[in-house]
């Protein structure tokens, strides 16, 4: 939580210190934004159980962090790239059944996203856009054999798609609301000990649904 709060604070300070040379009426240029919203993580479709479709649990919580990006305004169309670093309070209730979540009982951690977006102007101040890219998330996975409990970091690779609306609030400020879906299909155990190598990559299937709001500034 402290890392996320520090990231939001740094983003806010950057917004206050932004220079005044942003172009009025344009979506062009670099930008920074704070991000917060609702986060749901659960087993993917390959983990579904026909015998007991309600067996899988989900990890729910708040996602928070910051994002940076650059857009090019081409007239009615805007294209750009973005990077985002977030943390999450999402966690699942502890359960001895290690397959309930598709990964195990987990706490969601930091998430790194890099991708692009393309949008069109519904009005001179309103942009409707779609996005997509690469995401790498960390989960703290907890398991037990009934006697011994273990906790490990799992780094998961996947992809993200989403859509949203951006609204200009002033010459430099804006707000966004977006939905995004992520699927993580590869993972490795990170032992965090320099003398112990990470595990080999293995297949996973974890879905992530988020609805987030952002407030930012364009330089």
C-alpha cells in the first residue's frame, strides 16, 4: 500500500509542476495520471469445473498507481503509447484446496503494463478509445499440505485489452474511465534468493477484470 500511495503522490506532484505549454484543444503530447479502481482476479476458462462451477474463488480489491504516456493527435483520430505501474489490495480467502483459484490462494501485488491505444474524437473534448498490450503481474501464492504452509511470489505474463472514455477538464487536465481485461497464461516462481534460480515457466490461466478512473495532466 505504501508503494502505491507514494506513486500516486509522485504523480500528483508531477501534475502540479507541469509546464504550461500544452496545446489547447489537442490530445497530443506526453501525459501523467493517477489511477484507481476495482480489481477482480479469478481462474480462467480452462480452470472451470463442470461438476462444481462455483468452486473457484476470486481475489477482489482496489487497484491503485500511476501511468505515463504519449499521444499523437491526427485530427479525428488519436494514437499513442502508455506504461502503467499499479499495486492492488485484492486477495482471496485462505483455502486449503490449492486449485480453487487456478493458482492457489493468492494476494495480488504489483502489475506492470506497456501498450498502445487508438481513439476517435466524439467531440473536440471527448475521446473514445481502445487499448491493448503486455502485462506482468505478481501474485503471492499460499498453499498448504495440511501441516506446512508455503508462500511464494509468482510472476505472471499475459496480455490486456480495454476501452474507455477520456474527457478534457481544462487546457492541460483530463479524466478517464476505462474497463480492461487481462489474461495471464505463463508464470514462474520467483524465490527472491540470488542463490536459488527462478522456476521454469509453466502454463497458467488467470483472468483479471478492472474498472478504473484516472485524473492526469498533459504537458
